[in-house]
């Protein structure tokens, strides 16, 4: 009971008016004992005059307090007891601090009676705790869940919101042939691209203690369920529950970026016991987790009298209520059409893949897609992998800024080039000889860039990367990796870094941002979450020199018209410019990451396929699917 009472206040003149043997003194002793959890110094009688022990009163106080018995309670006498013969009564104020910090205050009355031999005693009755309480009642809390807010797209419309779902399950006592049932369910779920562990399901059915239990198998979006509805409902043993879930428009829609809304886990409850209860919906991963408190809102609660009826049911009588406060939405720059095109583009790729698209005119991130084999990791924004030859876009900017190359100035492209004992080579053992630099760029000659590395230098490499926002601290309201640029502090490391190998690492987002900067002529940090606004976005970069950007634009267009990305020549829409990349990620290994970065019209984008091989073979087809879908 000590936890119930945080402080005891007794009006200053009470003891003086009542005298040392008056009802005020007995009241003060009772309230102090209530606070401290020790009523042994107070005498009690029941309403009919019978004696009742302090221990029994304490037990009843605990029972009546119910869910509030561990809550802080401030008690204060609201004046001197009024005496009428051998009976006195005094108003008492109770101030509860409810779980979550809410306050509930009200007044009750304590009655006392005088026994000649025993002096004043408290008349014990449940109404002391609250006027409406009777024996056997208890105070209980009822939680009122707040409405979770939506995640909004660039147009202000919800992209994650309540959508209808159907949970498909089985009931053991309705199953006539388990093996046949599971076989048919497997076929039906496969037809809508859903995989179920039927071995585990079988164990759950076998271990069910209630033959009539609902054993859930999978929760399906209503459109997916409708595709198999008639066939699955015809199977003996199946049962169904309809409901609502916070969902994006489709299952893959920016899944790793947005995260999921799921029932609170034990870890969630342990980490946040004050705010969460079982069955609360909690954000897991991505934006849903980062902004969970804002989206979830503040639950309300009511204090009720829980009273047993003659037929042993519990009826609630509400005494006090705090209404929930709905969550506040977050607004993103995602565009539904572009995101759907990006998701569709990576959907068929067997290797983990990622695609990020940015609107060049305002630097808004309009799509963040991670392929189905990405295990829910947001590689598109947080991956840290070498950029391969897409980084030649960066190195070329640096070389052009230093006037070290021109479009038609010749740069040798040998089969191999040795630097300090390390041999560098071209993909497929390509040899171009002495050709215009624009050809070296379009054909993606590594050894030409190795030859140019001393002219660029470590400082030139870093300067060009910084101008394009790579390695700069970004704040866009979500986890993001803007890149780490090689120190290029040895001749071999400088040579490798010049064509995107060595210690340089980037994310697809970082390269999409750099590509948008090249297309725009200035770096402007990409933005994603606009409400709430990012606290410390990176400053805009300097205007890029026209004498550097114009030839770089020319070369990146020629990558598509004459170089390594000719498969993009005929995609619908405006002309495409870009750069392919093949990135080695482990010395001595043949496997490589495949890249393509580019832009079309107002959309800049980056595509990366882990262990995808050459950029032209794996990343370019994804780019083609993306642009084709976008231009339908």
C-alpha cells in the first residue's frame, strides 16, 4: 500500500481544534497509515459497529484499489471533521497519478465514531476509497488505444494507412485430412507468392490444447485473399478473420524504407513498459520504427469500477476518462507511380538489388526500392559498397575541373597498367589504344583512368566527390550513407580509387544524389521526410563549372548511344544519360557488383545489383524496366 500514497497533507488547525483525543487526530493517523501501508495505529469498526482488524482493512484497501494499487496517491484532509454526537465525518481529497502520467482527483468522505472506552475509530467502508465502491468491487484501468497516423506521400495522400486484411487459419477439430489440406493450401498460397512453413504449422496443430482453437497461418491483403477466396474457403478445416492493418499500397512498396507495423513483441514491451501493452501496434524497421512514438500517438485510459454480477460476469462503471491523442502523420517525398515502377523493375532480379530515384528539379527522393532477395535491409540507402566505374563520373568531373582532359584529347587505354607493382586491367581484357577521352569514358576503360590518376591526385578526387555531396553529412529524416571517399594516399590506392575501387564506398542513394547533382549542375542534398523537417540538412554545394559539366553531360549521353549502355537507347521517353559500373568487392574474387547511374528528363537514379556481374548485364536491364514502366 505504500506505493499508493506519495504524500500526506493534513490541514494545519485540525489537531488543535479536535484535541489530542479528537476525530481529527484519528483521521490524521489513518491517512498516514494509509500512505505508509501500516494501519496498526488506527482503530476500525464496520458500518454496523462491529470491530474489524487493521489487517483486514488493509487487505480490502488493496483489493478496492485494484489496478491502481501501485500508483502514486496523494491524500489530503479538506477540513476539520464535523462532529454530531458520537459521529464525525471529514472530506478527504484523493489525487491519483495514473500510469502514463495522467491525474485523477476527487473527494470522498471518512466517517468516524466515538467509543467511550476506545476513543475515536474510523468507520471502515469501501466508500472511503470512492463513493460508488461497494464490497467486492475494484478499480480497474481500461486502455484506449490511439489511432495510428498514416505515412504520407509527396501529394499528401496516405501511402501507409489502414487497409483490409483477412487472416487465414485452421481449426483442428474441423480438419478431416491434414496432409491433403496442407497440400492444397500450399498450392493456393504459392499462386499468390506466399510461402508457409507447413511443418511448423503441423506442430502447432498437434500441440493445440483446444481442438476448437483458431490457429492462424497467414494474414493476407484483401485483394490477395480474394484471388483464392472461393477455393480456400472450400477446404475443410479452414477458418477466417477479417481485420485492418497499417499497410502500404503493395507488399513490396518501399518495404525496407517504410518498415512494418506489427503487434508489440516481448522486447518492445520490456523496453517501453510505460507506453506499450500487449497487442499494441508498433513500428518495426524503417520510418515506422524511427517515428513510432509520433505515429502511435498517446493512448487514453479510463478508470472503472469492475463489479461482479449475479451470473459471475464483470460489468464496468466508468468513473474517469482521459481520451487518447491520435498520432501525427509523417510526410515523405515518395511518389506512388515512380515507386511502383522501381519496385517492379527490381522484382525479377534474383540477386539482392536496389534502385533509388531522385527528382532533379527539387532533389526529392521519389522511389527507394530493394529487391525481393534483400532480406528487408535498406541497401538502397544504407548499403556501403564500392561504386566501380560509376565513380568515373566523379573522377572525370575532377579531371575536367583541373583542365587535365578534354573530350577529344587522347588518353591511352592499354590492356593492363602497372602502378608500384600492382597490375590493373580492363573488363574482358579490353584494349582501345590511344583514343579520345570520350571513348575511354563511354567504353569504361579502367587503365585510361589509371593513367590519369596522377593528374587528378588525392586532393582532386576528394574535391570532386565533395562537390557532388559524397562523404558529406546528410540529414534527411532517415538512415542514409552518403559515402566514404578513399584517402588515395598511395599511388596504387589513388589509381584504384579513380575508377571506384579501393577504399571508396557508397550507397545507391549517394550515387543517385551525385548523379542528380551532375544533371542539375549543383549538389542539393536529397530530401525524404519533409514533415517533420530534417533538423540539419547539408548545405547546397557550389555551382559546378559549365566548362566541366557540359562535356561530362556529353560523355554520359555517349555511354548510352555508343558505349556500355546501348540497351537504353530505345527506352520510351526522353534521352537517357548515364554510366555503367562493375565493382570488385573482394581481392582475388571474380564476383562483382553491377551498377548503373543516370538520368532521364527530371529523374536521376542509381541501380545496384549485388554480385550481379557487369553493369551492362545486370543493372542496365533493371534501368530499362524502370524507365519503360515510368513512361507508360
